[in-house]
């Protein structure tokens, strides 16, 4: 599952998978604009068959924050 | 100088996690606001704004907004820096048929990353459908820049049609997509904020 998670970020942000780490964020990845953010949200929701609420979306500030959020929903990566 | 022009952040209209909305000022018109609408990067995907936009033009538009009840326009402000980063509006406000068209421009390139734009569209949707009690909101965009409508789609706006050959862009006629969202759907949407601070003008400080 972790591989699919990384692959999703890699594909949308157009970065090698070895550059997908928890500290990666819109501030550190040039390609992570607001539209990439939408693609990431849609991709994560489709991958894990979940729907994120507004409050959850507002916590999505980095790869690590999303990983933590998914953990609270019982998805361990 | 009045207090309102000295510290307009104290007069927030709505407050989110990363941004807040406040009314637009003459100083905004003379600042970045008029520059954004001279920028090809900003205007290339807009249906209008092909003419020069001078500070005087922007001030005249701002003055028009002061008495308009057909357009609600707000300044989008970054909560951390209090920087004016964009404009949001509900235009064509029709209180009989309870509808309006939503639009958003994040003029500050540095704030096109992250969650600012998503939160701004969410807050404008909430204002239109809940605070103003509109029946539906409409979003339109060029088919050549459909990326701009993705934020709306994420919130539950669905495609209802298109205006064919509605815009002339870089030598070609381009269709405009029409997306809509209804109040009844927004009320039960997980994308709807559970709480959104409606600031009390004159007393609220979003910080």
C-alpha cells in the first residue's frame, strides 16, 4: 500500500518516488500547486475508497500529515 | 484615517483556517489588485479583462462595488501575513431566483500552492448557499482551462452544460463549461465546513 501511496504522489507531482517523503509539502515541491492538491485528494480518495471531510482536507499540508490523517481512519502505511 | 482603512483585517467577513475574507478597499485597488488583472498569467484563462487595467479603472470598479447588490466581492487575505492574495466574488446575484455565479482569482503566485484556493472556494460556496440562502451557485470556465474548475468539482459542483463557442482565445473559439451546485446537496456534503467563523464586523479579529 505504501508503494501505491508513493506512486500516486510521484505521478501527480512528477517527482521520483525516492523524493516522496513525509516532509514533502506544497512549500517544498514546486509542482504541488492547488490543482495538484485536488488531484492528490481525488487520487487518495479513490485509492483508499474514502471521502475526506472539509476539516480533514484542511489538515493536508504535507505527505506526513496525510499519512497521519489516514492512520486515524485505520489506514496504516 | 478611519479605523476601517487603518486595519481592515479587524472587519473580516468570514474566517477560515488559512485565509479570511474582508471587504475591498481603495488601497487594494491601487495595490496588487489592479496589477493582477494586467498579468497574462492571471487573465489568459478569463473570459474578459483583455484591456489595460489602470489603477483608476480598478478604483472606478471598486466604487461601483460599494453600491452594487448584484455582486458580492471580497478580498482574500492570508491569515499568517495579512497579505491580500486574491479576489472572490458572487456575481449576477439574483435574489428572486436565488442564484449567483462564483469566481475566484488567486493573484499572488506564492499562494497558488497549498490549501488557500480550496478553502476560498469552499468559503465562498458556504457564503452563497448558506449565508445568502441561494438555491444554487454556477461556475463557468473555458474548456481549454478545465483545470480551473477542478476545485469546484471536488466540492460537488457538477457539469450541467456548456456555452458553445463562447470565448475567443488565442485565435480560436472555445466552449465554456457550466458547473452547478445546489443548496440541498451542499447541506449534506462532507466538503461543507462544520464550522465557519462569521466574524462580527467591527469587533472580530481573525488573528
